[in-house]
């Protein structure tokens, strides 16, 4: 959009919107989503992905504590979607069991615990049953898990993404209008290499990166409090700086986090005043703040003379 003032031309360009297509909306190839149709979930204001390029960095633990913190500390209406079809861990971490019921529209009703509504493939199969599916079946399952659920009114839907940058990640990015993504990594160089790939994937599909979380940042001795940087020191912070991304915070290695995850009671519930719970709460606050800033920037165009 252009306007004339004398001989000068004003160019009004909304920031954070890609220039390749009108209004900054990417042209998705998925059937049924032409012109952006079907990208929203009714009643859900924002959808954020918690992702990592590599498995084993604590992505699901971060997603769970982030969702529970948003619901309890910051009093938001929150949902949690376990999109890791091959290795669903949300039922254990959130202590939810049993197959979900369906409503009159044949939509699944999510299980709720700790103020968070949850849906996972782990609720639909036997506990130890392997999911031996090819790509198309996984893609279909992900679509049904996202849109075949009666989420009701949510401020934020947190999606625990599968690790990597393959078909499953692209399907979620293209089938849902993601408001942003949180990248989780340990400070180790090997993990950070894959974290960079994950961030680049979201950039390619026009999903804003809300920031980077460094998980397992250090181990503090329970006796003397001396930190040991088992996976290196400050790697995620440096990577965020090099990629011009926000650094959302760091989560140390603590026995309590592992125990709480295995017991199905998030550490932000069992020890709300602990240092690690405060770290998760701080990350949650920064995520909400980043979402708010992105919205304000998207709807406040810059004017170039």
C-alpha cells in the first residue's frame, strides 16, 4: 500500500510478514487449506510449538511445565497437544489415562489435569504398544489430534512437537496457524546444530521463533551448590545471539524434575517456590510477552519515507 505526500512516496510494510504472498500468508500445499482455510482451530487464540531438532533434550518436559505454568501461574486457559506420535509421553508426565470420550459432533473431549486440557496418541493406544505407521497415516493422525478435538476456548494451545524436521513437523506447521515456536536445546554443540536446523525449518514456513530455551544448562551439587556444566556452558545463549533470536532462559539439571516427570506431577506444581519452577515461570512469562509483542508489531506498520 502506497500513499503520496508531495513528491515523496510512503511505503507501509507490516513487519514479520513474509513478502512472498499477499498479507504475509504462505501458500500451503496441503489439500483443503487453499487460501488459508482450515488453518485455525475454533476457539483457540494462539498455537505455539515447542520443538527441538534432536530428541532427548527435554523438549516434552519443557512443554509440560510451560503449559502448566501458563495455566496456574499466569491464569490462562491452556491446552497441550502431544504431537510426538511415535513416542507420546504427555499421558505419563501429566498423569492422564484412559481413552477420551466423544461429544455429539464426534469430536474427542480432551483429558484435563493441573488446569490443562490434553490430547495425545498415547491415550488412544495401549500403553506399551508400538506405533508402526508410515508417513501418510502419521499425517492423518496428527490432523485428527489437532482438529478432531473439542478444545473449547483456549488462550494458548501448546504443541509438543516430535523431534526433527521431517513430514510430521511440516504437516503441523502447514495445517495449523502457528503463532510461534519455542526451540529447546541443551548447551552441547551437537544438540545446537540440530536446534539451528529446527529454527531454520520454522523460518522457511513463516513461523516466528519466540525464542530459545537452554535445558540441562548445568548440574548444581546438592551439597555445596557448585555448578557443573556437563554439556558445556552458555551454548544456547550464544546460538540465540548468533541467529538474532530471543533467549528465553535456562533450566538446570535437577533430580526433582526427573522424579516429578516420572510421577506425573510437574515440578511447577510440586515445588512452585523452587528455583527451577521460577525458571519455568519466567520462560512462560517471556513467551506470552513475545506473543503480545509480535501481535502489536504485525498490526502496527512501519512507514518508510
